C-alpha cells in the first residue's frame, strides 16, 4: 500500500481527495514541496547587488573597460586555464591588461576569475586625446590619469 501512496503522491491533491476508491495515506507528502523550496538564503538574491557600492560602480551605466591583472600562478592548473591566460595576454604576473567589457570577454574571464583581479577603468580627468596618449598612466586605484602638458601661450605683441 505504501508503494501506491508514493506513486499517487505525484497526482494533484484535488484528484486524490475526490477519489473515494483509495483510503487517505497517513504519510502523504507531495513530492513537489520537497524539491521546489530553495535551500539558498534569500539574502543572496537581491534585485541590486551591493557590490556596485563597494567598488564604486553604477549598475545603470556599467564601465566600458576592465583592467585585468593576473595575481596567481598558472602552474599546476589545467591546460585550458593556461591557454585562456595566454589568450587574454596575462603571461606576466602583476602586469595590467585592458579589455573591453563585452559578454565574450566576460565569459573568458569567468574561467580564470580565481587567478585574476578585475577592476573597472575609471577616467576622472576625461578621455585622452591623440596628442596626450603618451602621457597617460594607470594608478593603483584603476584610474586612467592624463598628464596634460602645458603648452606655451603665444606671446602677445607689446605695443608701446
């Protein structure tokens, strides 16, 4: 009889209640309730992540460029991780490389996220022009700093 009760537990409760053929089973537990309840706490699933506030990002306007730096060695790692690190240009450790924030690049970074540090590239002094490209550098906070050169102003003619 217990086998029949287990087999009937998949049927909706309405059908089982209407059926007068079977006696009510004392251990009737619907199987759906066992598997549909999430065991993961609801705090992990928030609408807006607090990570944006932690890293200074804006969820409505994501950054356009990543600064990716390899911080761990690829020794004793699988071959696909070594190939991905080489493909991303992260051969030398602690050397930053700039990548676009696109789904294709993000899916590649997902495989080696435990080996790299990813930061957004911030431009507090604006994007550099072509003449200023040689005078830019990235500081440790992930900001692109442009050292603007001071050009001499055309001297005005002194009128006596």
